[in-house]
């Protein structure tokens, strides 16, 4: 399952808060039933234009990964949550909407990687 989220109208201060984004990536895997296998990696990016700058963060989970990219000047956040395991997208969206004070959220759910849940055949052909 792959959730792609575009959030608009976010709180400027929250979208540029490195610690907040680190903490979101630290908490989110457990919240949606995933297994974090590394600490989050979060860094500030200074774009060639001020409105292109922001914060990007990534956390590797046993089921795949979660990434966040914020653009404070544009009041935007883009996220990907990719997992070979089902999770509750509404729970994740509500959490992110609250954390960043988003006014609008556009979401796309792609059904991919779910064949991982099917048992392997024990016969060799």
C-alpha cells in the first residue's frame, strides 16, 4: 500500500520545525503499526529560491519507508508512506493534518506491494 499525501495551508512555523518533523517520523511508524529499523534522517534544504527551501525527512521501516518534504513559504507538505502491509490511511492523515495544521489534504492510495502478504508456495516448479 502506498499513500501519497499533499497537504496545503499548513502552519509556517511547524513546517520549518526540524525537531517536530524528526518527532513525527519517530512516532508515525508505531502509530500505523509499522516497524522502524533506523532513526529518522532529517535535514534542512535551502533552495535557489527561498520558496523552494524546506525540510526533508525519511525513515526506513521494515515494511518499506516514510518520507516528508515541507515547503514552509508555500505552506505545503508532501508525504509518502509505502508499506507492504496494510495500514489505516485515515489515522495517518488525521495525525499529519493535526501536526502541521493543514487546511486541505489531497490523498492518493496505490495498491502495491501487497503480494508480500500472500504466503509463498512450498512447491518448486
